[in-house]
C-alpha cells in the first residue's frame, strides 16, 4: 500500500475495525473509506455491489462481524451463522469483481478444533471437532477463510486471513452477558460496588489475549507481507488462566472483593495458545503486555462507558 491507496475498513466502529483505522492514520494513510450500516448494509448484496462499483477501493480490511461470547453464541447461533457468512460473502465476492488489490480477512482462534495440539498451528484447521460453545461463529469464519482461498485459486485474488487469539481493547462490547470475557469482567466488577462477583466456569481454562491495537499493527504488517490468502496466526505469547486474568483485572481496577466461580456454567476450550511463528519470523511482535493493554482498556472504559454499565 502507498499513502494514497484507497483503503476500505469494513466494521470501522467495532473493536478491531476502529483499531485498524487508528493504525492507518498513525502511519499516514489518508484515503480511508468507512461506512456506517445506514450508509452500506453489508447484509444487502445490492448495497455492497453498489458501494464497490462507486468507490473502487484498492485494499479491503474486513473487520465486520457479528461477535459475542459464549452466551451470545448459544442464544443467537442462527443469527451468528447467517449474518457473518452473508457479510463476508458480499465483501469477498465484490472485492474480486471490482479489482481489489488485496483483501484482509479476520477470523478467530475459535476456528480451531477444541483439542488441537498446542500451541495451535495453522495446519490444525478442520482436523477435529470444534468447541460447541463457539460453533456458530467458528463455522462462519471457516467459510470466509475457505472462500477467500477458493477465490485465490480460481481467480488469482490476493489476500491473507489472520487468526488472532482472544481480543480485547478500546471500543469493546462491555455487556456483562453478551460481551467477551475481559470486558464482561470489567463490567461485572464495576456493578458489584465492592461486593463478591461471580464468573462463568471454574477459572482453570487458559487463554491467550491480544490487545486490539497490536492486532491492527499486525494487519498492516500482514497485508504488506502476504498475498496468497494463507492462514496466519497472531498471538501475544502470554497464556494465562481465567482465574489469573480475573486477579489481574481486579488489580488494575483496585478491586478487593471476593471472586467466585459458577461451575454449573461451561468453561469452553481448556487451553488454546497459538503458534504465531509465521508472522513473528518476518518481524512482527506485539507492543503491549497483558497488564499494559488491560490498563489502557480500563482507562477507556472509565471515560466512555461507565454510565452505561450502572
């Protein structure tokens, strides 16, 4: 990409999309296209086709998705599959039709089998059963990966699919039930007013978390260094238990109350760190430790969403 390239960021208001826009602006890219859902409904094939025909972007970062945690996947699984497959189908197909130079697709660690060997390599995809609690989102994302690869083989479309570990950061969804684990913990502790808080599971599963701004840097790095629609893992290298995470968040928030666990609720996958050697060997590394990223996230949470959680 050059500084004058026309760059479309789909999902620019979300956690990752907003981070990508910040990263692009920081690096001096000035021709960034963003559209709200009212301006372009990505579920509408005709609207997406009209947008690509009129705007003709050079590069596309696909950060648009219906996302959520275990509860949201369970309650709204049909919507997760339908909306995500339709969004990425419309974007990938029209990117091909209108000559996009490179397309970056964002997946998730949940695409990998529940009991894949760890650290999880890209070759583990489709080599086992998925984690049931994330199945709707995972199956939709696998569809996007395979569609982009098929368009590469048949039409020569250039791009890359990034598989980040669990994400968090500025602009996340802090709903206590429908959000991911980190923002949900922030909200539940805030609402507790110092009383005991209860989190799902028993705290033993391990997770690798990546600050969204670090993923955004990886996106800019990947679109310059990959083009054959390969699957590339992006992780932080820090693998912590959910119980350890809760203690770290409590420390950042200066919460001294009791942390309890609802063992009747599912744990999810027991352990799923990523092997991120492919992108790291080319020179990318994250800039934030878990605690540093959590502190920045909490600062943003206090300034922007605290009133909404009361």
